């Protein structure tokens, strides 16, 4: 067994314990193994151990490794968890099963242009800039209702919300705010929590947790 698979098993156990501690069912929380910057040979042992859901930051990097892996393992589910440029929408729709980073009107327009042309429709999440950080992607909390209204008008189905709390701040208040926003807008899917704070995210309603370095280590 590789070190990576050992770390993956440890994370799986910790997620299970956090889910139990929160009084939730084991199947309510999905681990997204964040494999950005790692090559197919680094990822495949985790696939063979049973992991099926992965997250990537960049469309171009993903195109280099995931088509072959998805052909070999057809049940893999790939999430885009990094910013999506409007000119990469077609490629993203071809490759990803979930796009977590819808965050602005121009991206909605680009998605809506391609949406009727595709048969396999990815799941769409809106990324919320939960800490109002200028350097971070995501729609502002106050701008969220208008973006969701635009998505509805464009017939783009939004299934959930995603956030990345400010580094260095206690994450729980931000997770609680995202949960509140989800309840207000009728969403049940929440992508929040990473290697250092997924237990807190699970306590506050995360349905997807994105864990990379705690599984694959650091590049």
C-alpha cells in the first residue's frame, strides 16, 4: 500500500467520524480528492483503492491526464474547483461532471451559449466569495441573489454553493453563512471544507469536502 493510499484511508476515516459526530448519515458527505498538480501515476493508486470523485483547478492541466483515466475508469466523477475562464467553457463542459466555480454574469452567458449543444449536462455550483476578499474569485454575498436570478432566466440549473473561507480566520462562521445562504435559496448541496477544516464544515452541513494535500502531500 502506498503512502498516498494510507493517507486517503486516514482522511476517509476522519470524515466518517466527523459525519457521525455531527449526527449525519455516512452517505451525506462526499470526499472530493483534489489532485491538482499531480500526475496520473500519482492519482491511479487512489482510484484503485476506491476513490471515485476528484477535483482539479485548471482545465488545461486536466485535459492532459483525465480523458485517459476516465476512459479506463468510466465511473469517475471530476469536479472543477478552480476559476473558469469564459473562453474555456466548451472544454470544461466536455470534461467535467461538476463545475463548482460559477461566479459571474459573463460566465453564465458563456455557459448558456454552450448548454443547448451538449447532451451530458454537468452539475453547476455557484462559488460565493464568503469573506469579501478582493483577490479571491466568487460572487459577493449581496450579489448572489441577482446571479441566481440570471441563471434562472438563462435556464441554467444551479444545484449548490461553494466557498473558500479567508486563510487565517476561524472557518466556522463562514461555513455557517454559506449554510444560511443555501437554506435561503433552497440548495441542499454545499461544497466547503478542505484538508485543515473539513470536520468543521461537516458539522455545519457540507455535502462535499475538498481534500488535497492531506491525501497527496505537497508538490
